[in-house]
C-alpha cells in the first residue's frame, strides 16, 4: 500500500495540515483503513478508489471514520493532479458527493473543493456554558455579533467566535471532557475564531473527536463557517480567508467563497506541499 503524505492549505510553502492519501483499485476494509490512519498518525487519512464517474473516498482519523474532511480532500486533489492531471474531479462520500478543481502551482498544486450543502442552528445555551467552562472561557470572551452555533457542511462543527486574539492564542481545554461531549453531539471539531476584518478570520480547531488536540487547518469547518455566516447575514465579504495553525507553529491559509443562496455549496481552497518521509 502506497501512502502519500501531503500538507493541505500551506502558507508560503510552509505549514499546512498533513494528511495521508491512499489510492488503490479497491477500498480496503474498515479495520485496515483504521490501522493505516493510526500508523500514519495524522488527523485524517483519505482512501480513494475509482468508480464510474469519479472517485469513492472515505476518511479515517487515528480513532474512527470521519464523514468528510476538507484538508484530506485538498491533499487528495494534489495526488490526483500528480497522477491523472489537472482538472475537475467528482468525489463520492458516504453520503452525497462533492467536486474538486486542481491547478498546477510552481512546485505543487492549488486545489479547491465544493463542499456539501450547509445548515446551521444556534447551540443550546446550557451546553454552550458547559463548553465555555471546559475551555476556561466565559460569555464575556464572546463576540456578541456571532451567536455560538452548530454548523454543518458535510460534518457538524461548533462555531465559537471570540472577541480577542490573545484569548484565542491561549486556547486550552479539558481534553477528555470535551472529547466525550463531541462524541455525544457528533461535532467533528470545535472551531474557535476571531474576526479581524470583513475578509479575515483567525482560527483554532479542537479535534478531540478524532483523538487530536488541535487541527492546524480544517477545510470542513471553514465551509461550515461560511454557511453559518450566510445564515446570520454577516455583513462581511463573501470571499474571505482563514489563518489557522499559527499558534501551534504550523501556519495555514484557507480561502473561502460562498454565494448568497442559503444552504448552497461553499468553495474552500488552498495550496499543497509535499511532505518528505
């Protein structure tokens, strides 16, 4: 089995979120995919096999399958670009399908994905209070323009927008307690953000769901954020960027674009970087 390692959403050819990518004629068993993901050790590894009209894809963290993973999709696009050429590809998920576009960069690839349809809803207030306590936060740390919400774009994420960049930089949380809640609520990540301007967010993503403290770049959460911003009628731009991973020494840049149509697919793109063994 050939396991390729690609960092997605790199920033100036540094950082990015590493993903494993395995392409084969047949999809391995669940047990094998889970074992490989654990051995690779990244937050996700994508497994692809050709099917009529495109590619079947599944995503595994070191501990369990994940329904959709943005950065592993971007990494998969780089591998498909290398093996089959630039262009458009259809990917079939466990539920639904997405598309990606792949363009050649100087030394790697620029890949953009069309995420699944989006929705969002305000999170229950008692649950929000519990989460804030486990992150050592209070309601005074929240940006009042952005209600804490559950947002979906292929997977469920909790969106928390803070009012201070230093508070975000100092993120810490009770891993075991948060993991238990995330598994119970089926939240793939808890996305903490700060809105710097109408076209820029800073983000940190807790990924205890997958057994990882923090994700340095999260395409699925970026898509869910865009759908959420559209739902709350945010007055910022419909094209914005997310800087993530800087506080953990893994700088990443995600480019996001969405239309005004509620629920419609969101575009999330970025550049990739090969990881040497």
